[in-house]
C-alpha cells in the first residue's frame, strides 16, 4: 500500500488524547480549591469572574459568561434570542447538543447540508434551506476549523435580518483572518468537556459583545434571577451555574491553551507531511489566514480506499493514534465507544450526501422524545 512509502517516522508515537495537568498545575489548582473551600464561596465567585474575563480577552469579545456545559451555553443563547416557535438552521454534521439545544429552547432545528470539502455549511446551502419561520443560523467549527466562508455567512445573515450563533465547542483559540471563533455572530458557545482542547472538568462559556445578551445570559444561568443577591425571578431560567472549583481548573487550562495548541499544530503538521499526496485521501485543510487548534484532524477518504487496512497500517507501523483508540471515560475499554477521543478521524466521502449526518431529518430526532411531552 502506498502509505508505506511515506516518510512517517515510526519513532513518533502520537497519543490519542492526553489531558495535560502537570504536577505544578495540579498543585496550583489544589491550592485554590483549598482557598474556596475555606472561604465557603463555591459558586459565582472571584475565580469564575476571572475565568470569564480572561476567556473574553482570548475571544476578543466584551463579555464572557461561564456556565456548566457547552449545551447550556447554547440553550441560554437560544432562549435569550427568543427561539420558541421558530426555525433554526443547524448543520447536519455536528454533535447532538447543537440540535437538542434548539428543541429545548422551544424551536425547530432545520438541517443544512455540509460541504464535504470543508465540513462547514456553505451560504448557498443555507439559502436553499431557509424557511418562512427561520430566526437564525447556528454554525459549528468542526474539528476547530473556522471556515473561510464565515464572512459570507455573516453578511448573508445580516442581509436577511437573521441572527448568527456559533457553536464553538471545538474551537477554543481558533480564528479566521484575525477574527476569533465565538466573535463572528451575536454570541458563541464553548464547551469545556474533558475531551476538548481545554477543559474545566465540565463547563461551558458564552461569549458576546452584545451587552443585552450578556445581561440576559447571566440571569438565565442563575434560575432567571434579576441578580445574584435578589430572589426575584424574572426569566424562565435554570441552574446553569459553573462552580468555583471548575472555574479554577478552567483558568489553569486557559493559561496552557497556547502551548497545547502548538503541540496539536505540530502533530497535525506531522500528519500533513505523512499523508501528503496519497491518492483517495485528503486532509480537510485549514484555510489560508486561519488558525486551527486541531481539536480533531480530519481526513476524507473516497469510496475506493480500504479504510480498515489504512487504519491498521497507520496504527501498527507508525504508532499514529486513530479514532476510538482511548476513551476518557473511567474504565472504558470498548473501541466502539462513541465517547473516545479522536485526534484523527477518517470520514468516507459520499457522492450524493455529506459525510456524516447526525440527524437525517427532524422527524428522526423527534422519535427520541417522550411521546407525552411531544403531544402535549
Ligand atoms: C459541536 C458540539 N456542540 C456542543 C457540545 C456540547 O458540549 P457539552 O458536552 O459541554 O455540553 C459538544 C460536546 O461535545 C460538541 O461537540
């Protein structure tokens, strides 16, 4: 097989996933957790505020609001935007939570095909999918790649009078032409789930430069209270708060983000060199002017490629860790576990439909819902 001829150093061993908390970071975190335990302020305290301020700086936005997951970040944004009873355009190639958040916020996800070249949505496909009830569009930066078509999508949404929200769960630190992921639209949602490029254990962040969005999001995350100290509930919020220990972990990882991105970029360059010029294989490229955090390294295969043989070869001869190699969940050994971390993902290019569809139709999604809830 032709990959054998490629110059991939067998001595390089690329782990599937390695969460980086070296001893000095663990000590830093433990010291501050001791401090908050002693103080008794375990939620919505100074570390949460510092995490928000530093994260906003990284994204180039005026505000950041820390929450307890990427899913809640999305739902809060959609609630603030008043999605109830409206249609929201969502890419087919995403994680469950993107579409689920729309439904939880009372809206209807309408699926937009993805571009098999970039794995992102294209303005022409978005235009085709528009419905009379469309309120806005969610874009997802799959694998940490910000599409070169983001400015066109921004312009399209502006012209149509629709909002643009970014599901930036994969894209901490990524950018295109100097514009940071999370700052293209009215708001962006990040996840700090442990498989992500940076983590806080569990957690999420809303970033926005819109003062009203920030103010409302703060209310929604804390049971819809008008303020932390008031027991007046003015919105239908929920407990979406991030605890101080989680904020402390996140703060430490945020400081490590540039170094962790450099590591991933070096590994990606190693893959790029090794896979270059191979027939039937094309890595999804980061556009010129783009910075990618390489949450995932995605390679598209044509139908002709023997996927299994290629994977075995990369793993056995070159030590390259592939999809499903190691799970971040305790005690999980299944190579089929969907929770495995995936630095290299092989996707087969389809001739008619895009590579992966999480939901092929809204109806398929609705089957997951309890019938009583649905018919109410
Ligand atoms: C694209 C995307 N959106 C949203 C989420 C949800 O994030 P969380 O697990 O923090 O709720 C994820 C998490 O994997 C994701 O990959």
